[in-house]
C-alpha cells in the first residue's frame, strides 16, 4: 500500500489561520453593552483556543496566584495551572492558586490602548515577583547526578549548584489594535521595565505581530515577529514552549514550529532589542571548588 503524502506544515498553518479568524470575531462580543456579555471574549478565547491546544494535565481558571512568602498576584483573566498534581482553593470572591502549581498567567484584551497595556504590565509585574517555594524537581535531581558523575570522573570537588528556576510565565493577547507597537515604539525608558513588567509573549492579533521576551547567555532580548496570518501559530508555539520549560518531562518536549514550517524556514525576528535585567535569568551554575563559582570547569 502506497503512503499518501501530506504537507503537514501547510495543514497546521491552515488550522491556526482559521482559529485566528475565530478569535478576531470574538473582539466584537466585548463591545456589547449587555452586562451579561462583559468579558465574554475571555470565555470565547478559552472555548476557541486554549482548551483545544493545552495538554490535558493543565486546567484553565481565573483568580489570584499566591506565593509561599507573602506575595500574591492581581486577579488574572486566565490562570493555567497543573491540576493533575496540585489543588486550588475556591474562595467566596475568587479562586486561590498556589504558585507552585501555576505555569502561565494570560491576560486577554479586546482592544489595545495605553490604559489596557498599562493594566497588563501591572498584572504581569505582580506575577513576576512571586517566588515558588519548591524543592528540587526530577530534572534538577538528574542534573545533580550528572554533575556528581562529572566530578568523580575528573577528580573535582563541588558544593552543589546555584539554581535559578523559571519564573511563572506571563502572556497577553490584544484582539484588535496595537499597530504602532514595534521596535521604534520601544524607547529606552520602556526598555527599563521590560524584564519586570512585560509579558513573556504578546500577540497583537489585529496587526498580526508577536512580541517575545527571551533570555540568552545572561542577557534579555525583545523580539518582534511579523508573519502576517501565521502570527497565531508563532504565538502558540512560544506559549507551549513557556509551558514546556516549566515542566518535568518524561517524553521529549513538543515543538510546534517543526510541524508548522519546513526546516530552515522558521520565522525569524524582524527586530531584536536588548533590554536590562531586573531579576537574574533562569540558569543553573555548578559551584566548583577548584575555580571561580561562575567559571565552568576546565
């Protein structure tokens, strides 16, 4: 029996282009004056998009995130949390989510404006400062074993590792507006608040632009990606990557871009700006005794 050849990347992109049109249509729902429809674009976002792309271990809720050391977030539109391994507490006026369970907080706005963008920044800031009080996970335990094996093989001594875990991820979607948000719009003053306040990934569905915060080699970079009708698949790929980075996998992590674009043709940033860091970026630094703590072993 001959195999039927299918253009996988083309099929995936078509799927997300349809979803982008459905999401764009939800922007019209929130302009209705009927009080029963206020915030309906959030429910539509969950129905049309999130519940179809999220792995089953995640649940979608709304409420506040509480850290173990007295910090809590503002009320979030959408909280994506690991309901398979953690509980939540339904309170009278909101849901209580433990920081250890929350992987990503998403804000959804029907239209971009300076006030709405400011609201997103303040909510992201309230999440960024929360510290999850957890012990070593399986991935970190394996890394420690690998470090111990390396030390035994090379005859080195070490004092463990300095581990900076990933912060709770943040994302935002503006269903309309935001056409002026590009690299030229980001002033030096705005760059100063990127690390602390900006979402890790933002989708401007109207102008079809994705803005991503990246941390590479101890530096922060703000990337702008303009790929027209494929902006939703780029946002989703980054969205899922943020979740994947915050999980302990047994299976290989899933990379959506491999299924959406042919190898070598993945979307590249149209602009990339370096921003200053307020918090230390996620990393793991072995503490070797025979060299500086921040130098790799020789």
